[in-house]
C-alpha cells in the first residue's frame, strides 16, 4: 500500500509519540505486527487504489445511464399509451356518410318530404 508523503509523515509522528508515551504498549503492538505480517488485510479495511476507483466510477456511470434509459423508455411508452387512448385507432376517423332517405313506395301513404307534403 502506498501512502502520500504527508500521511507517511503523520504515521511516523504517531509511532514516535507512541514509543515515547508507552514503551510497553509499543512493544506489544510490534509483536502483534510481526505475528500477523503474513496474513491478508480484510477487504473492508483496504484503501482502494486509483485504478479500482476508476473502475468503480465507470461501473456506476454505466448503471446510471442504463437506469436513465429505462426511465425514458417507460416515459415514452406511457406517452404513446395516452396518445393511443385519446386517438382511437391511431388516426382520424373518416367523415360519416349521410343516410339516404328512404323513398316511399307507391301507394304506401307516407309523405315524401319533410313537412308531410310530397
């Protein structure tokens, strides 16, 4: 694990202060460090490197784009459903035909025109 010079200096200052203040505790921590040196650090304690952060950011960006695309797709489907409900059949209706008046049969006694005269 590589640390910046600033953090390395801070750790060195902490170590020097610990050695001065409590030498017995410093000796115990030193023994603990030697005993655990060959063990791997737990993943949740590891500081991600720059490459891992870039990979994580790329994955998060791709996931965000896919969620936004799905939201836009659902929105467009909803708009099309509303348009389809408002306009039946998706196009305008042809003009209605006029009904032809039934012609009276000869001798039926029905008037031929409006108002009863023919």
